[in-house]
């Protein structure tokens, strides 16, 4: 009989504020989005609370893959759509108002390294480690084309839609050019209409890691691995014109010295274009104030006047020397001053075509250095608070200042926010908002927000730029090195996670609390909500355990100390030197809970006794962040006292007692496991068989089996009666770091450096399940007493909880699903390696693409195809092809069945019909058609394939399937709801198989029928769309003429507010509860409809959001 098990599924993951491999983006309302492994978190930087969590639904069942890590984020200008790039090359688009995933796009083979929306938010560009750039249509949820040209990973992207695009009419599409940089040290300009590279710049000596264009599109700043950022003038041709005399589109305009010594990670202009930030991989952020045109002219005039003064001094010096009245000391001082002026002025002014000095081309004049900013840890990214909706922030109007003030307050970036005094808060309520708000994502799992002012404010000193991470002398040096302006730390989010990797984890007896330790910190978590109850400063923790009914936490450190914490008061109760300044590798609570055993690097096994000294009134466990605190009760203050010491022949790495308290097992550095009698610590058994030392031990509840995990990647099961090795379980691909038995069973859980947790049956020696999710080594593992909850933690700083579900698990099904997944993955990888996708792209796009040799960088042979199809073959596209082939097969069988029915009807009528007493044949409905007609069933199948995978699914169809599909689409009635889908499928199939269709005379009537029907249907659809577009433009112009530019914004914001209100607790009660309007007090009244004879006036006041959009 086949044995069934219960499946474990991930329930929660917490402990990560900002992943070190992902950037952070700022929403216009002041909240910050960060990648937290496979999830995206929306933080309120001022309160440190998670406002929203976005996580793709993981597939369940045999062979289900875990969601890949989030490595890139990008927000559109309106703040309504978030693009999330994953490590496996997928891109997911999220609707922030509803919190739902809109679509998943798959167009890259490797990790996403760059994402950027255009100004309208209708196009998304993505770059990847596979060296390709893909342009996506956000509305159609499909790829447009792929751009080839980089020879190494693409690192950053930027649309060129500055002043020219903003000044263009709305009918002209903005963002006609795309900038990209990569590790190949090249900066490329792509013409998106021609789908080709029109310029390549090579100004860096190494990798180019980041770039950004100024808001007006006139300047481009790039930064790489060297200590200087390059500034470029952007010269885009006007609409319909070409660059004169073959000039370059990017003209060098100087460089900016960076104080950061490591490579750059981010280059960003603030939305107003007044501040430039260049963040380095180390703690340094270089800030520059961008001078306006008037300031630039004044600076150029001052420089010219200084040059004239130097020339006059030289003349006077020469005359004085000739007259004999000049002193040599004065000559040296003047010469030194002139040298400083020359050093300051050199490097900058460029000569124009007429030989005059061109101040606009001088980066040293345009970018004035500000005080340097040093964060508290290494940086992942830097991002500015984006502009207010509609771009009103740039002009500095009252609405823009109000929006900036509100968003800055949400980030804590107000005057006096650092000290928090009442007087400072009152002053900050009326003070102008900062020029920019900069948010830094730190690799130490933290966020920091800074208020940036281009002009120095009163009282802003060197402490304002220290960032909380450096000493005062370092901050003073940074302030002296910088120019004007000030930078003040506004808020920090760092209380909900570890600064370094988690080394150990333990669960309380009831499974309600979890504890983790790392270098310098121990955290106590609520297992129900994932909130951090206490962050306890400690040494470098290597192991931990709850003691005294989870009222205290015991931590073993690398320095050899045992630290005892009271959880209720979050206080350090005792620090005990335990193992002679050697690491404490393991702790184990002895049965009964009154003793603890510790194993350390001093070659000793020690036991400790818990003693109650006095009774104090304290609260129980819990409290903080929604966890209810237990009522005050008499709790004994605990202390640890040494009990016994056993000297060993080598370092002890792990210790585990038997549940009955009879035996004590110790793993030694020599690779053996010693089994001792717990009462006398005398030798009982020696277990050997591991090739490398055992790192973890655990004993089953019946004391019959010992499980050991070793650095040799195996889990061994030992019998404690005779010390025999029952089986070595192989499955992990790296060292096993933790093993645990599920209580009252022989089920074993093991964690490993291979980033997985595996579930075994120690009776049948079979692997039951592989729990995937961690992105780095797993160091800690524990299971609750009832076996319903598994907790794991590791180097990725996350704590993951796995819950036992009611879904049954069968070993054979799981094994077959894993083999199928391996087969499909190998098939996809093999096709990519053989160039199948590249051949399909070339056949699809034709030979019109050209090489970038015209730039002077490429080979000029024309062999390099610069554009191709956007999609990539994936498991989803394979399944889409299978569904299409299955549907065509079902329809073919249904046609044969209908033909047989018609033949039976004809025979029945020929034999006299009902006169002969023979019943009329009946056509039984085909259940495979799901109650639909054949045409509707075909359209239903086509719609079931996601738009992003449709083209790849059609590419995988054999030619016979394409012919069958076109044959069924030709007579299909083109309804308004299906015209676009039918046209897309037919045109794509005809373009891919053009040669075969042209060479088959029998298919000519089908193609002609399709062409005629689609031509008329598309003309009708185009007329309808054109009419609606003209009406909307008329309404927009009418609203703008009457002085109200917010045509649809009020309705959109009102709808978003209703969606947010519906998600709040108690929202259903509010909607159902009476109120003024009956079925929901928050529903606005319906506006009155004006008669056709009376002119319709635009609504005012509160009626705007209620009436205008319904009328339009």
C-alpha cells in the first residue's frame, strides 16, 4: 500500500528589510519599496512599518518551483505600476492600488540587472546579465523587440524624453531613444523607431555601472569602476532630422571627481534637476548641486573676471620687477595663488564653434560639489523622492511644495526631525521642504533617508552629513571637502532585521516565539505575525536556546561566553565565561528544562544548572508589535551555575541529549560521534563513518535513532542500541548544517549550505520533500513540538516558516515531478545553447537589421543582428503550445463526429425518416468543448495563453498545426471582442511561416479569406478607437481651457482611496452599515444628468470626482 504524507508549504518569511542584491525605489507619497528576497516590501520610513507586501503566488504540488529572488525594482511616473525583476529573468508588473499581479513577462535568460519606464509609463525597458535589452509594451502586456549589441551584462538604462519630449504635443510619442551601459565599458544610444544602435560612446576605461539623464534631457552622467564620473552633452536630432555632419549624439563635457573609492552603484538626478547623487559600493555618496542657467552665467562671469585679474597681476608684477620694487616673497605668494586659480579653472571651459567660451559645456561650473555623505554601511542603491503627480514639482508652485512637504514628512525629512524637539517640530511645520529627499538602501539590511538642501541652512554642521555611521573627524573632513548645502539624516529603518547573517535559530516550546542570533544581535520574533519583539545586543552568537519555559534566552558566543537574557524585560541577566575564550559551538537544553549542555572549542563538554535566586514581578512572554503581553506574575530570576566538565580529545562541535535523559551525544572535530551516559558522563558508544566532522546531531523521541549531519553532505542514521549505521542519506549538494526529528515520529528535517531544507523518512530512507526558498546557506533549523511548524534561517538574513498543510504527498509523484522539471529545464537550456531562439528571431525579423559598425565600434560586416523577438521560450510557453495542440485535436475529433452525424441524418432521411419507425439520430454535446461552440472554444484556448507567452507558443507550433489554426480562423466571425486577438495570431503566424504559405497554392484561398475579413474588421475597430480618442481629446482640451487640468486624476484617486478603504479591517462593516446613502456611507451620490439642450458645465468642488468621469 502506498504511504501518504502531508506536505509542508512556506507560510511566512521575515527579517529582511532590504536585500543587498536589489535596489530601492521611492513612491511619490513617501513610502519606499525594497526587495526582500522573493517579496517586495513597502515601508513607511518614518514609522518603520510595512505598509504593503507583494509576493508572487508560489506554485503548489509536486515539482513546484520556488519564486526567484527579486533583484531589480522600478516604479512608473504615476506611481501606479511597479516593475519587479527576478533572478531567473522574469519581470512581474504589479498594480499597487489593488496589490495584484498584472502580468509576468519572460524575455531574458539570466538575472534582470536594469529596469526603466518611459515618461508615459506605457513602455518598459529591461536589461539583463544575458547582454540583451528588451522593450515591453505595458498596455499590451507583451514584448516589442529585443536589442543586441552589448558584449557583457547590461547595468543601467535610461529613456531620453527630456525637454524635447515634454514640449512635444501629446500625439507625438515620447522616449524615442534609449540609453544603455554595460560591463563592456560601452554606452549605447538606441533609436527605438529604427530598432538599431545609432551611437556608441567609450569614455570609461572599465565597466560602466550606472547612468542617468537630467530631467531636461541635456546632460548625461555615467559612473563606473574608476574614481571619476563622466558628463556628456546630449545632442538628439529634432523630429524628422538627422544629426548634422555625422556628429556624435553624446559629446564629452568633462568629469566629476568621486570621493568614493569603490565602484559606483547608482547615479540619479532628483526630479527638479537641482541635485545629482552618485552612490558607491562603499559608504560614500557624492552629491552635486546643479547650477541653473542664470547661476552658470554668473559663475562663468566670475571665472572670467578672475582670469582678467590674474592677467593684470602678471602685468603689474612684471612692471614692478622692472622698476626694482617687487619683493621675492610676494612673488612666491602671488604665484601660489595663481597656481590654485589655474588648477581650479583648468579642466573645464570648452571652446565653442566661434572660439568663445561655452559655459554650458563645462561640468566643473555646472556641478558644484556638496558635503560628502557617508552612510552607516555599504550601499546597494540610492533613489530620490520622485516628482509630484503631473510633473508640477519642477516649477515650484504651491501644489508642488505642498506635495513635496507631505512626502518629505512621510519620510521623516522635515526640519528638526533628527532631534524631535517640540520647538523644532513647530519650526519644521512652517519651514520650506528640502530641495530633495535621498533614500539609501544599505547592504547591512537597513534603509536611511536624508534631507538634501542645495544651500546650507543655519545650524547645519558636519554632523549633518555623518549619516550616523562615521566619527566626527571623518564628518568634519567630509564637510570641509564639500561645497555649499547640507545633508541631514531624516529617518532610519533597521529595527526589523539582522545586520549580518543569522547563525542559529530556535523555537519556543509552544511554537509562538522564535529566536535568531548573529554578529552583535539576538532577535526574538513572534511566529504568528513575524514581528520583531526584541532586538538584544550580544556578542557574535553561534547558538541559542530558550530556557525556563521560554522566559529566558541563552546565547553562546564566539568569544566563549554564555549570555542569559530575560525576554520580558529585554535585559541581559548574566554573562558567564564558559569555554576559555573559545567558541561555544552548540547548546542543548537537558530533559526537564533545569540544565543546559554546551560544547565548545576548548575541547570540553560542560553542563550548567539553572538556579532561581529571587522572585520578581514581571510580565510573561510576548508584548510588542501586536503580540499581547502576559499578565504580571511572580517569576524567579535565573542564573547559570557550572555543574560538570568533561575533557575531550578534540573540539566539540555539536551536542544532543536523548529525550529520556539517559544518553548524551557529542560530535567531535575528528569526525566521530561519542555517546555518553548522561548521569556519569562515562563512555558508551563511538560512532564513526563520516568523512568530515559532524556539525549537528539530534535524537528521535523514542531514543532509538540518532541523526547526524556532516560536512561530507550526508545525513547518517545510527542505532543507539548497538551503534550501527543504519543508512547514509544522500541528497544535499553541500555541507549539512542542522538536523531535527519531528517529535513522536521518525521523520527527519535537514538544512544545508545548498540553500535547501529536506524532509526524510528515517524508516524507509526516502527523501519526501525539498523545501526551497533560501537564497544562501541555511544555518539554523528547528521544528515545533507538534510538528506543524518548521523554522529556518541562514545567511540571507531571513527567517522562514513552513506550515504543514492538508495536502497529501506521495513519494513517487514527487519524484516523477522532479524528473520532469529537470527534463524540461535541460530541454530549454539545450535549445538556447544551440541557438534555436536566435534562428527563430532572425527568421521572424528578417534581414533588415544591421550591425553597429557605423558607430566605429562594431566590425561593420553586417553580421550582427541588433534587434530580435522580445520573448523567450519558457515552461509557460511550452504549456501554451500543448493547450493549442490539444484544442486543435479536440476540434478535429469534433468535426469528424459532426460529419458522422450529418451522414447518419442523410441516411435516415434517405430511408424515409420517421415513417419507417426509426428514431432520428441525436448529436450528443461534446463535453470536451466545455459547453461552448467550436469557435468559442478555440478563442477560449487562445485567451488562456498569456499575451506575453502567445508568440513563443505559436513559434513552437508545427507547420501542420499552424495550417489547422489558420483554417479555423479564416471563417471565424470577427466580433469586436475577438478581432484584435485573431488579427494578432494570424499576422504573427503568417509572418513566421511566410515562405511555406507562399509555396503552398492550396493555402492561398485561406490567406485571401483571412486578409479580406481582417481588413474590414480592423478598419471598423480603428474607426471606433479614433472616434473615442477624438472625444477624449476634446474633453481634455475643454477642461484645460476652463483652467482645470485634472481631468481624470480626481476619479482615479477616489477609486484608489475606495480600494484602500475596502482592504482595511472593518471595511465590510462600513460598506454594509446604513449611513446616509444606504449600501455604504462612503459611496458618493450619483450626479444629475444634464439635458441635451443645456450646455454641460464642468463640475466643481467635491462633485468633480463624482460627476465628470461618468458624464464623459
